C-alpha cells in the first residue's frame, strides 16, 4: 500500500510533485474521495483534484488532527463550525453540511464540541 511520503516541510502537503504544487495543512478544509481520485477543498473555496486515493493522505493528515467522518470524507476540525450529534451532521465554516456515518459518531463526538 502506497502512503504519503514524508516531506521536507511537515506542515505542507504536496499535491503535484512535477510542478511542486503544495498547500499548507492548515489551509485544507476537507478532502473528498472519488474512487482513485481525491479532491482537496481549500480555505479560499478552490478545489484541487489529485490522482491518489484518500487513504494515501489519511495517515499523514491524521497526525495533524484531521478526522474521517465517512467513507469518502476527511475533514479538518479547525474548519468545523458545529456538530449535531442527534442528526449526525457536521456544519463546516464554509457552509457545507456533511453527514457523519453511524460508526464515526462516537469518535467525532469526543473530538469536537457537540450541539443538539
């Protein structure tokens, strides 16, 4: 299994090694997985798609506090506005509303502030 290699700067994620395109970890709002591609949603609203699976980035980003909320989403807790445990919904600061899988509810509720 390929995993994200360690970089010279542990606070940046390299999106394209050829063009050396990288973004700061704290600028990433969330990652959405689509089969063999991952879409990075950034703080300025832009999106970047890379040809790696979500699992490729998961171990590296979890060391920075990112949480997996369902099969295809990895979110940055710094951008979570609220978490409604009874409805299993996460509201992001950019206005996105995401569903939390039932097996991830307990993990997420211990990490972020709960609203009901």
